[in-house]
């Protein structure tokens, strides 16, 4: 099979990690895999490092015939019945559909993944795009529900059998969950982008109520220097700077999680999935998080995690205190989370579902996972 992913951004993000993981997996299965990018070093280096072939195009969206021509020339080289183009923005689906038409290759499958919680666009052009994409993947029921609100109570303009809800996973080797660190203080951890909306300010405010505990807060991720300075000033003003370990160069989240006791992910945004939540589940760690996004679809309050309201420093502090003080609770939540990951969210389950979509092996009614 020949798989082409369109990567239309100069900056790295969760959608592109999703694409890279899929490219790496199917490359390892013997497929010919190409990433069509807009010649951005931050993106190209990662795909190149994974051995994925690269081609370049402007990928500027709807009014970009040059990209459609470049892609169409690639499609002409693919043997009949072996081509798949996977896009991660509907504007790129237009490019893929136009390229398919220019190449006169109706056998090429166009697959689109929706990574955001946004309404669909009700214009003549976008309705046509939606109707002609061969498979629509939504990373959560929340993402699909938000998309179709544009047309409710009427159905969304998506053909029957083409909607698939598939939760994300992690392309990592199968391994047992690491045990808790045996030495040192109890350590909580945040991992992800250090940007507005992720609840980092709430974490800092919550630490004020936890100064009596011998615990550490590890903050791992990357962000703008200005925002980092803002966070550090907030921590200094509230007298909790000495409780925080700042790690803005962490590359392997899993190794950092293994050195921590539980996760803290109090995002204020309605996240379409929550990949960082999944990392704690795979590592068998309890976590405190907000359930304002898709978290309720794969986590359960008091069973695999503790839920708190967004931007509520008091509630967050109380939940963190419970986990820091109760090893039995931490272990129970972590063990349950790992079991849930293995049963429903493993990489093997995810890729088997994706393979069915790529090969169009689903029944005529489609399959919503």
C-alpha cells in the first residue's frame, strides 16, 4: 500500500504526532509511506528521523492549485487500488480531492481525521468536501458531536457508513507499568505545552495550600519565554517556587512520568481527546484532571482518575492532597487506568481499526468505535 499524509503546518502539534505515529507504524509493516509537508524544519526533521519519505508543497489551503498539482503527480505513480491520502484538516481534504480528480484516480481513498472540538462549516464547498471524503475519523464523540451541531436537528452532510470515532493511542513498545519511585518525596507532574488554557496557573495557585506537605511539582514541556516568566513570577509571588521542578527540555514523557507518583492535567480547554491523559494511563499512574473535554469517554472519576472543575485551585489542591497522602488510592487508580488502557486504548487496537479504514474493510453501515 502507498500512504500519503498531508502535514500543512510549520509548527509541531498533537495532530502531527498522530500522523507521525501512523506513518512510522505502517512503514514498519512494509508500506511505502510519504509525508507531504510545507518544507518546515520543525516538522521535516521528525518525519525524516523516523525514516518517512518527504515531499514538499505549499499546502496553503483552499486556493492553492500548486499543491493539488504536486499531489496529483504523486497519485499518478501509485498502482491501482493501493493509494491512501490521509489529511488532518478539511481544507487539506479539498487539496486531496482536487488532486485525485486531476490525476483521474477515483480509486485513491481520502481519509480525514478531525482533531478539534469545533462546528462544521455549512457552505456549499465544505458540504461537497464532506460528501466526497471516503472516511471521516473523529478522535472522540465530543469532537463528532461538536461538528454536527451546525446542522442539528438535521443530519450532518456525511454519507452513511463513513463516520468513525476512534480514540487516539500511543505508538510505544508494549511494556509493564513502572512502579512508583521508592525514594524521595511524592512528586506530581504536569506534562504538555506550557501555554495559556492548560491550567498551569491553577496548579501554581493550588500549591499554596499544599506547602505543609513534603511534595514536589514537576512541570515538563515547552512554551514561550514570556509565558514561562509569567508562570515563574506567579510561583514566586505565591511562595511556592521551591516546590516546583521546571523541565522545559524533557523529550521522553514516559521516563519523566516513571519518576513521578501521579499526574496533574487541569486543562481549561475542551480538548478533543487528551493525549497526555493517556500517557498516565499507560504508565499506570493516577491523575487529577478536568473533565470538560473528552476525558469522560476514557476516564472515570474515582475509578481511574480524580476529576476537578476547571480553574478551581481549591478543588485541585484537595484532589492533589488526597493522592499525595494516600498511596493505596494512587495505586488503585493507576492500576485501573492501565487495565482500561490495555482493554480499550492500546496501540494494537488503534492500528487494527485504522487498517480497516485504510483497506475499506468495514461493512456498509460503517462502524463507530
